[in-house]
């Protein structure tokens, strides 16, 4: 990793190239990000009323919270307002939306340690999204819904952006994961037995934590090693993130260098065009796929499977 940019005005193309090289961009809140964060905060406050969502662990059991999140998170994911706001946020940041594809925005939660850190509120260990079949041109956009603390934020391990790590990504196939595991996320309340790609070597435990205000965004390459910092505060953390790919980079196979990901399958079918929510053309998908794709129903996660799970 080289640089961290704040409210940069460089072009989207130059920004993408810098992100693929490991730079990170922090962007101040805009009308669109504020609207999306407010929408999520209101949903949380209604679902946990009369309690503050940040202290809900003092009032409800882990099972009760998991049951509420099991309904709330899919509702957030497939609300049309969220997709409209992603397109708006792209426009506000100088991204050409006709070539921009995004994966549905997700709401995440991180509760004080040992309360609820598996399944539906999985506390992610250090990982690259590219160990989970993300395309190398994927960019992640992440924003907090409430003010962050250093100990309930996201942690980055910048030195590993260009340093390979022994890891178990070769055990991960995106289609198998969709078929077997995602449907059961809400059931893994206390322990999570799902096999996930992990580092298989000790890591230097130095993380960098960026703390933008609510609605501020951290943009980073899916190849960056990052984690949910174990939450040692008394407050739950809630955040929103979504992923994007740019058509030109998908077809040119431009992106971050793949230094250690060996997973199979691809999540690229989940991305929807910002203008009309169409998926990427088959020829573009084929450039990123391998021979592990079989049944039609396991190829996507996105909105389609979420609707099935929540109906
Ligand atoms: Fe991640």
C-alpha cells in the first residue's frame, strides 16, 4: 500500500488504477451516503425499539438479536431505495454509471466480543475478499452508520497487499458456498462451523483503522487484507458496504494483482448495472469463470437468493 487519499478529485479511472495498486480512498459524506446511512439507522431503531441498537446486547439474548437481524438484513439488501442510493453515490463521486456494476448493499453488525460474532453477524477474521471468489477488479465501499471507535472499526493490514500469505482459499468454491452455507447463516448464533478461507501463518498483528464519520466512505481493493476488529467497546458497530466492478476493467481483466488467491468460481454474476440493474453479459462473465459452475441456482447470491431465503 502506498497512499491514503482524502476527498481526492482525480478521475474515476485514475482512482481505480490507484486502488488496484493498493491505495485507499476516504470520501466525506454526501447527500447519497447520508440518506443511505439514515435509512439503515431508522430500520435498526425500529427493529430494536425502544432500545438503542448500539446497546441492544444489554437487553436481548444473542438468539433474539440474531432472529431480528435475520429479517432486517435481507429487507435492507433488497429495498429498491438502497440500490437507487448506490447509483446516486456513484454519480456523486464521478463514476460513469452506465459502465458501473454493483453488488447489493449489505448491512453489517459487530457486537461487543463474545456476544454475537458468528453466523448472521459474523466477525470477519483477516481475509481478502478475493479469497472468497471476488473478481480482482472488485472495489469495496464501506461506511459506518454510527460514529466509530478504534476498537469497533475495520482493520487493514497494508503490508500484506503485495506480500503473499499462506491461506486456505483453495478450499473455497463460490457455488458450493451458496448452495450449502449461506441459507443457514441465521442458524449459526454462537458457533460458526462454516469452513472459511483463512490465513495459515502468523500475521504481524498491526492494523490500520480508518474512522470516517457516519456516511463517510472507505474505498479499497477487494485484494486488501482486512478484518472486523474484535469489538472490545460496550457499543455495537453497524456499517453498510457494497462492492463495485467497472465494465472496462472486467473485460480487460484489469485489477489488483492476484498474489495468493486460489479459490474457484466467481461472484461476478451478482453485480448489477447501476442504470438498469442488468447483469454482466455472458462473455464478460466467462472471462472470470472456471469449470466449476454447474447448477443455475447456485451461481448467484445477490437479490435473487436473498428473496428466496427471506420469503
Ligand atoms: Fe471483506
